[in-house]
């Protein structure tokens, strides 16, 4: 064959899809505020003031 590589020269190369790079795990942050329904107004204002870290959760009852 002229001007190119022979097929048997590349027989050891793996054929198939390339696996994706391992992505770092994302940390999920929950900002849990106790106090039930009575704490709702202040908790809502914390959300609008940007005082929360991650998801802002109002704990109403024990699960």
C-alpha cells in the first residue's frame, strides 16, 4: 500500500466510545430553618435578602 499505514499496524488500538472524564461531585447545601409556620415570614425575607446558603428549607414538623 502506498502513502498510508497498514491496518495491522494499528490492531492494538482500542475501538469504541471514549469514556467521559470523571466530574467532581457537587456539594448540595441545605439551609434548614426550624420554627414551623411561625418562622415563615422571616425565612422568606432571608431568601430575598440573599442570606441563605444553597436551598432554603423551612422545617415545619419532624419527619
